[in-house]
C-alpha cells in the first residue's frame, strides 16, 4: 500500500513493540488512529492472526481472568466487540471483530485494543507458544459499512522468541559402524518445545552393551553393541534415541524424516527457507518435503517452492522432495499428499478457490480424487510420484474403491499433529488394499521434525517416518517409500525391525507353508509391549518381565482416549476427576498428556482434577497408593464414568468403551518400575484364504508413544 492508503485508512502502533517470549503472559496495546475516510456507523475494524497461531483467545466478559481484552475509543461512537475464529479469509482467520454503532469515527479518533488488560485483576494474555521470526497483528478496516475490509499498511510485526531451555534433546543415528565417528547432536528446548542453543554445562556419557568413547561430540565404538548416549544437565538425565553399532553397516539403514508440514506459503509459519533450515539443522532430519494446500498456492508459489527444494536437496546429508497437498473436500476423497521425485512437475489442484487468478485448464482443477489419479498418470511417470492418504481437517476417504490408487498411493498416515488414526489402516485392510505406514507432523508452526501441540487446535506432537533404504539419496528413499519399506512413530526415534522369511516390512510374499515373523524394538524409553497384529486382530505380544510380577504393585495406571468422529470435530474433552476411597494417593503423575496446558490441575490424597483433550491418542494418570489391594477408584468425566474395586484388578486392564472412534477408559495394575528398553517377538504364522493377509507390529512405550511397522502381506500359493 502507498501513502494514499495510509492517509485514508489510518495507522496502528503496538505497545510494547519488541520481541515476545513464546508462551509468556503480558499486556499488548494496539492503538489505531482513524484515517481520512473515518469509520462510518456500521463499519468494522478487525485484528487478525494466522490460523496456526495459538495466542490465547481474547475474552471480553471477565476482567479478573486470563485473556481479558478491552476496547475503547476517543471518538463518540459505541463499539461492539466479539471474537470470531473464522472472521476473515484463510489464513488470517482468527479475528477480534469491532463493529462501530450509534455514531461514527472520524480522522484522528483513536481506538485502543488492550490484549491482556490487567486493570481488573487478570494476569494478562498468553502469547503464542511457538517461535516465529515475523509475527503480525494484521489490522483491517471497513470504513464504509460495505462488509469489505482492507488491510492497513502499518500492521505491527515482531519476533516471537523461544524461552529458556528446560530440557536437552540428544539425537544419534539409529545404526552406526564400529570404528567410525558418530555425531552426537544436541539442542535445548523450552517448555513449549521451541529449540534453543545447547545450554552450558551439558555432560555426555555412554550407556550400553559395548565400549564407546567420546571425541568432542563424536562417539566412537570399539565393538558391536547397543545402547544410548545420556546427556546430563542440572542433575537431570536426557537419553538419546537408541543406537546399534555393527562391524559393518547393513545393506539398508534407518533414515528419519517428516514428509508433511506447511510454511506461510499457505497456513503455516515462516517461509520455506526457514522451514527447511529448521528441518535440517534443528530437527536433524535426513529427509523432508513441504505440503502446501493446493487451492491456496499460485503458480509463482509452486515455482518458488521447487527452487527452494532444489537448493536444499543434498544427497548424503538432507534429501528433499517437492510436493503439495491435494486438499479436496472429504466427499471428494479428502486430503492426499503428493510427493514428486524431482522438480519441474505440475501442481494439479483440487480447486482454485483461493487463487482465482490462476487460469483453470485441461489438467487443473482435478476433482474428485479419482480425477487426480487420472491426470497424474497422464502428466507424470508413475515411478516419479507417490501419494499418501492423510487425516487433517479433511480425512482421506479411501473406503470408496475409486478413491484409492494402490500403485500411486501406497502409504497411509497413521499419526500426525492432528491425532492418531489407526482406523485409516483398518479402512485399508477392510478394503483389501496393500499399504504401508507413514507418520508425519502436518505441522503449521514452522518446526518440521520437531513439532508440538502448543496450546492450539492440534492434538499431539508430530510424528516421524523412518525409511529403510540403501543410502541417503532421493532415488533410494523415494523407492523405499514406494515399496513400503518404512514405519512411523508418534515422534520418538524408536528403532524397529520387522520381517517375514527374512524379507523386510512392506513385502508381499507368496508362501507355501508356515512363515517365521521376527520383530525387534528398542525404545527411547522403557517399553510396555511389542504386539503382532493380523489385520485388526492382536495375535501375539511380548511384554517385559515386570508385568509377570504386577499383582503386588501399588501403582495403578488410568488411561483414556479416542476420537469423537473422523472429521474436524474429532477432539474429545475429558476434563474430570479421579477419586479414591479406602486407599490414599501417595503420588500422582500425568501420563502421555501432550500440552503444558493439560494435566493434573488439583491433587490431594483422595481426589484429583485433570484437564485433558484427545484426538485418537491417549492421556492418563499413574497413581501410587498406600494400598494397592483394597479401595475403590472412580473416574468421572463428561464423556463417561468408570468405577471399580482395586481387588478386581489382575494383570489385564479393565476397560469401558464409550462410543465414538475408540473412545474408552481403562484401569490396570502397572509395574512400580519398568526398565525394559528392548523387546523381541518371534511368531510362526500360516496365512489362509485367497488374498494377501496383512501382518504388522505395534510398539507401545511406557510413556505412551507408539510405533507401527508397515505390514508384510502373505498369500498362500
């Protein structure tokens, strides 16, 4: 905008104007000086923030509570204020809307918006919990009552910075070679998961079954074995992911990536250079992609993204794939991730909804999703394109046969920041598809590979995909994904191996008799179970020895979780209480809560209050009781209740199903201490029937994190 716009529309300043610490409480004032047009009766002022921002929602009713916001004016008009989470065009959707009535505003009048007004006792308003190089309060005005707002030329911008480090993150390769140096990567993280520099005073030690030594931040193995690096800081221990040292590197190695997140090209945070820099240098990813919503990207956006991908792709260090998210409505097939092997291939949109200036043509838009499959086959070599089925705001509707293409799209995304979606795997099995598993973040906070839920609408920490490939190159990683030689986790770098008759996960085998399945999992923390599934059915599991001696334990684990529905409104709000009668609570610890805003809110020796939301994942509480064999436990929540006598608890959980998509609550007696970090499973199976039978393994850690292998598919000859 030019000086004429400034004169006519007015200007706005922010106080204070400096950097903001992520998640801090404070007060910020926006002073809008009305321009020459004025704001007529019926006109509107909007203060908009991006879709991804989790800045605390302003509230206008309780001056003593967090988030209280006031709006005043020096002009003669009255102001009606409301908050509308869909008050403007995507991505500037979250709006404080100020309507002018009973008079008008003229040039020079001032409107003051106080976010976090403390005059009535409020502690202020919580800032956005994630870092951002340029955060904007976008101010828009409709001076004419035309229901058409225009952006002011002076909207305030500032930086959101990480807070102080509270934990240390330590990352090492999953497999290493004896004698060769292995780099130990360190970073700090604040309470919201924002990365910081490594804090001073961190010390490293090796814990494992073989000898290893440090040379600075390089780890050198003297013999084959297995273990982890432990970073010690301020009296706390922060273990790395597990690493296995071998005399020679195996034919295939474990490479970690996040294939699915967004930048500010669409609804994410930060530009593409910041995005890939973070994935490579802060999250320490081996491979990545960028998945902007197709209906929001112009041809210029697509060309720029391809250029940035080409700039960052570096074989042997950081492999990057171009791609986009085909974002059709659920009824048209739902979200699909499109990954290309190379740059220069077309973006084939589901619609041109937010880019009407981009001409429609013979190949775009492609709607519904079977039209996308057809157009991709016409324009792109099938060997150079890979599709994944995703559950986000929209979910992939793969139950309709015409809405699934097994050759082009062999992967389903089982976990992301939106939640856990095992049901998408069940949909594939029920339909007889051959699919592999991926997990990614679909992060919108500019943190691919290290995304967290913050305090916004996303449910959980972002996942990671591990690829078993011969080398870190585009072709090797892409082909491994195509062949389903991959698995996914809810974020931790859990080491997992799974094969059938010595063939890797993802394989399709014609067999003439019984087949030996072998799996090994090494966790980033203690493991709870390694489970083998045939389709939806659990057929075998390995548990730590500690579960055999659990009857005398005074530790009780209470777990709840699931989703309401498949769609956007899937989140379940569980806020409730846990009450004990006849036994005292000696200690209570939250289990698997995802955001610092959730957890135990009040505690006593007989009752706990908690705040919890789940989106397919689980939350829970561990209780240590003075007596584990008597007393009554009652779980109360708006979703459902569960009451039982502790004497009823054996070695298996007691569970109550509550509808929805696996909404449930369960109670089990849990080992007072669990240390097992590695589990093995061997099982002989004899597949039956005419088609391929899927077998896969699921890993459950004691902290609630999970991993899923891609299935092996067995068919009798």
